C-alpha cells in the first residue's frame, strides 16, 4: 500500500454500490411505469385483446393438463 497506487478493493466495492443504486432506481422507475399503465383506462379494443389472450392461455393450460393426465393414465 505504500507505493501510492489506489486500493482496488475500495473501487470494486464502490462500483458494486453504484450498480445496486442504479438497479434500485431503474426498478422503481419500471414499477411506476407498470402501475401507471395498470390504472390507465383501457379502450374496448384493449379489453378484447386481453380477454382473447386470457382465453388462449386458459385453453392452452386445459389442453396441457388434459394431455398430461391422459399420458400419465396411459403409462400407468
């Protein structure tokens, strides 16, 4: 340490602290944006799209679990 060079560990710890602060900042910003889009009044077209997506996911889940159940029953 007496050679006048900076301590690398000090800079590494400061770098990680800055990275954590930036991650918190961006997470908070993303949460604010998500909340704003969630409470925004949606149009009829957006509601229809969301309902269609939900129905598709529901149908896909039912098909997946049904086929998995049939496969298990067949193999049993």
